[in-house]
C-alpha cells in the first residue's frame, strides 16, 4: 500500500480540494497521503492551521491516513532554518524543503540550508553533492525520489549518492493533479527505476511505515 508524504491541493498549486485528493488516493489503495502545500513567510501559519483541521476531520472518516505537511518553497537559503523551526512548532509533519531540482531556478545553497536546518525531507534534490549527502546522513534528513515529471530526471543520481553515503530515501508523488497520484506498482517503480535493488526498496517501505507512525495527526 502506498505511503506518499508529498502532495499539493488547491491551497497552493494543486488541482484538488483535500477531500477529493484523499478519496482519489483511497481508490488507488493508499495507506497514507501527506498534504504538503507550498509555503513561505506569507502563508505558513494559515496553511498549517487549515491542513491540521482538515486532517483531523478526514482521519475520523475512514480511508487513508492524512498528514499535515508543508513544503518550504523557493525561500532564500538563509531564511529556511527559521521556517523549518516555525513549521514544526505549529505542528506540521513532515516539514519538506523544495530542493535544487534541475528543472526550476532554485537558489544554490538550498539543499545545504535544508539539511543543516534538519528538515524531515529534502524533496527532489537534483544533482545533490557528496558533501551535502554526507551531512544529510549525519543529520537524518531523508532524500526524495520523485514521481513528478521533470523532478524525476535526477532520481538515478540521488539513489546512487544515497547508497554511497548511507542516506535515507523515500519515494513520493509530488502530486498536483489526479493523474499524478500513484498506484502501488508506480510507487515501487520510482525506486526500482532509479536503480534500487529489491532489498533497498523494501527498506524504503519499512522506513516510510515507521515515519507514518511518528507523523500521523492524532
């Protein structure tokens, strides 16, 4: 069953309201869906408050577990640590930072700032450096293998570097539209297509299950 920590709703640039996103995920056999809309200093308090309220209501109505995450997006690197701390204080989990994908003009230094700040997940980190991977391993920051078009182009690089430096990995959809949500087969294919072995993929599944237990909205 799919555990997907990274998706978007109409609260940022997604196409679906949360209830529809969760229902569509349920039909695909999801175990959990993270609602992690884009935030910066302009909207972080509102997004977290709204998402927590939605999660508490939906989690009482059956279906997949819904998580109240955020994705700190295109924020200058020196300001990222403040938002990571604030996001956690307000109750967001996971706290994701939009990494240095090869297909968007993300500021250099964003990967390093996210890792130093101890974000939960560094999303689509692009051609992440050896030094940043070493730091991510020490800080316990997970790297994302992305199902999102464009962002997925560097999944093979991310998987190789994660293996070399023993960094935790996960696979997420970064869904913005219904067709972006994953079947169990597509979720698994993100990992195996990036060059992971079956054993490495099973470790991702176990890791995702352990994080779900920690982050579920009560």
